[in-house]
């Protein structure tokens, strides 16, 4: 247990400070989390987009791996938007919490499209993979247009 | 396709600029990615640590969900350390690339411990879950001590 206490002090303390006991999450912790998930999505999304746009050789295995990861990440995003989690670094519009049903529906669209993309990508059908990718990208854009700052 | 091109321009362009065509990844992109994964791990790790330390009521389902996510994230980290991916914001020591075999072995220890933790957490054995968590935390600390800046 000593190692854990040391670990928690050294590693968690840095980001949680004296609020370790609090049940609520600090706004900057939520922003770091959700921006982290978005970066992880982008890390996989960019090479896939380059393949779809013919800027990189098509590799179905890489494409399918990225799709599987994005499917997983898509399911972790909504939890990163607790009420009040706005900071200067955040690109989230306050409209998210004023129109939560619409926001969560758009996030669900992304989850659904990502799940379909992951299935299609495993099928090795390049044309269908591209189509499913574009549909997924459209769900990203739809949410960004409504709920992300310029 | 038009939507995708717009999407790629608006969303990817912001972080990739004119290097979209480049096969290599910009250092800051890799740093954003791996720090994002670390934030995602921490997001799940902290409530688990609070349960283990008795600071939050034990919830096996939440614990198991966190463990499953950390198992997934643990497998995505090593790819976030391409050679030369150092920026002012990065906490990675250059020793990572000088001692890559040791670094990747420590990362593998984390992956293995996380995989065991995820299995144990699904078993509903609270004592075993705590023990597996502490072993996982030890693999974090071991790598941070050697390869992360103070």
C-alpha cells in the first residue's frame, strides 16, 4: 500500500491537489480528459482521412485498427462534459448544457456511425469503408458546427 | 466527399496545417496524443484509487469499467512516442529514446498489469482487485521514476 500512497501523492496529487476527496471533478480535469480523447481520435482519424482522400496508400488493416479505436473513444466522450466544465482552454460552447438533449443526440450519432465504420472496415470493402468514414466525419462536423467555438 | 474535404480543412487543418501530406507526425501532435491518453487513463484511475484507499464507496462495476478502459488505453501509449517527439510541454525524458528497450519493457509491464487488472476486476473479488490495482500503479511509478521529468 505504501507504493500506492506514494504513487497517489506524486502522480495524482499534481493534478488533484487537495480535492482528491471531492466527489466532483474539477473543470480543468474534465477539459483535459475530453480534449485528450479528441486528440486520440484525431491521431487515428488523420491517417484514415489521408487514405480516403488518396494522399496515403490504402491499408485496410491500419484503417480497421483506427476505426476500432475511434469506436471505443466515441463511447468515452459524453462523460467528459459534466455540467460546469468550462475553462479558458475549452472549445465547448455553453450551448452544450443548454441543449443537452440535442448535444447528446449528436454524440450518439457519432457513436453509431463509428460503430458502423468499425464493422465495415473489418469487411475489407474499400469503397464501403470510405463511405462509412465520410458518414462518420459528417457526424463530427455536425456537432462541431453547433457546439464548438470557432 | 465535399463534406469530408470541408471537415478535413476545418478540423484537421487546425492542427496539421500544411503538413497534412507528410507521412511523419509533428512532435506536438504526438505529445498531444500521448498526453491525451495519459489524461484518459488518469480520469479512470483516480476514482479507482479513491476506492482502493477507502475514500469513496467501493463499486465493483465502476472499478471494472475503469479497468477495462485502462487496459485499452495502455495498449495505445507506446505508439505515441515516435523518435524526436519532444516539445517544451512534454514531460518525457530523452532517455526514453536512448534506452528504448527498457522503456518499452516498462510499458509492456503496464500493459500486462492492466490486462490482469481488467480480468480480476470482472471477478468481483474486491481484495484481489485492490491488489491488482496496486501492482498496476507500481508499473506506472516504475516508468515515471525512470523516464518522466520531475
